[in-house]
C-alpha cells in the first residue's frame, strides 16, 4: 500500500479525530496522597487510586457529587471543578473536529486545537488548586505527565502543521462555492 501525502491529506479528518481522541486515553497526572497514604493516576474522565483502604475508580461525576455534598471542601473542592471544565473543553475540541466538513460554520480544526490546549491549561490549574504551584504540598504531590500531550496535540491540530496544504485547499473550495452561489 502506497501512502503518499495526498492520501494522508484526504484522510486528515480521521487523523485529527484520532489525535483529539487520543488525549482522553493518556493519564494526565500521577499523584501521591499525604505521606504515601495512597497513590493514583488521573485520566480526563476518571481516576484510579490505591490507598490503605483499598483501590477505587472515581469518575468525574462522583467527584462533583462529593463537592456538592460537602465531602470535599476548601481548596480541594476547586480541583474537580477545574478538572470537569478541562474535560468539557477537551470534549468540545473533539466535537469541533468530528463535525463533518460540510457544515462550514461549525467545522474548525483550529477551534478544536484551541479547546484541547485550553483543556491542558484547565488541568494544570486543577493541579495547582490542589497541590500549589510547585505541585507539592502537605496533602501530597502530583506529576503532570499528560498535560504536555494536550499542548502538543492541541498545537498540532491548531497549527495545521500536519496538513500544510489543506488551508489553501479549503480556500479554493470556499471560492468555488462563492462562485456557484453568485
């Protein structure tokens, strides 16, 4: 099978969708609770943590429920809020790329890239809200392992670096559609 640049640009929507969806599979942070009372891995939609009381999978919705019930208060209550906003921004970025190109007003890889980078910023703010600007506090520490992936993928989608000729191709299509409408 011969994969040329033309073949790849014909399938650019699938490549962009794959990149945008990939970020939801990458662990965003690895954290330790207190003085090794527990540890966990946080993904965009859930976190897995193992403590002295056992292993748990905690979804975003469960975290929000803990905040609403008052089980999580203070500085720690900000983390699920920023995390949820980051996840919603990432989902918005995925939706902006998934929408077919025929819907000119909605299809925007640039908007998608911006949303993915925004999700990375919101995840970073969530970790800062929980652990402080050094990602370390008396409550534990976190290592933001996946946040750079959000910035890199968002920039690749936003910049059009993967498909440099597509911008000109889209301009030609829009000029042709204007000629037909006039």
